C-alpha cells in the first residue's frame, strides 16, 4: 500500500502484488534520476551520482521516481489495464507520448501526496540530514534557501528557456551554458542540462506543464 506520512498512516491505494523497484547508482548520465519500468511491477531506478543531491532534493527525487511517482504510476497502470481490462497495448510505455505528461505530473506531485512540508522537513531533519552529515544547526538556513528557490520552478524555467534557445534559435552550446551560469547554475550542471536537451528535446516540457 501507499500511505500518507501522518501518524495514522491511512492507506491511499493498494499496489499491485509483487511490485518492486530496484535502486542502482550510476554516473555519466544527463539526468539526475531515471526510472526504467521493466513490466509486471518491476522497475530499476537509477540515481546519478554525478548530480548534486541535497537532502530535501533527494527526498523529492525518490518520491518522484518510486513511491508514489513513476514506479507506482506505471505499475498500477499496467496492472489495472492489462490483466484488469485485457488491453495488452498498455504493457508498452512509450517515452515521447502524451503518457509522458501524465507520468511526469504524477512524479511532480508525488511527495505532496504522502507528506506535507512540515512532515517532509521532519523526515529530512531526523533521517536524511544525519546520514548526509549536514549539521542540525544549519538546517533552518538550508530550508529557508530552499523556500527561496521553490520546488524547482525557477531552475526548470531556466532549463526550458535554455532548451528553446538551443533547439529553436540554434544558439551555440557555449552561449546557452553561459546563460544558465548567469542564472545561477554551476557550469557542470548547465552542460548536463544542455546534453539532456539535445538528447530528449521537447520531452523537457513535460516536467512543468
């Protein structure tokens, strides 16, 4: 079952029998995390170690990719529509399709489905921050900085504008990277985002539409 993070832990919905994600640590990818849905409730979730995952961002990524995000959405979709309805065409999950918009929407809202901001920060404070070696005294400042940046809206807006300049205006890569650095991105992160745009092109629009 997927539950809320409240003390009562009320079930929201049940998961398919036998579903299971497997986490794999990888490098040299254009994305921070990625879910490979393998079918029959099985997924491999890659976490890119070359991306800088801060504690609250890592919590968002895990919810986005696993519970109740991509893995949950795709395994439930297959379970309800293939054996449930007898529609075998839904055993295929095309990457660039209208399904992507729905799947990314499920990932974007995933953390909010199971915990509020206070519960999220309590989990970061009590579980993730100690494991990451973040001093407890610095967490209030850390949370305030995250509030300023929001849940990725500013960053994703910059990435989408960079992709537009790169793909529509045909701007040189170095100029697009420089634009992102001017907006606060580190050079390595900017170059990774440009590689993502070159590889996946319009897919980047699915993240915030």
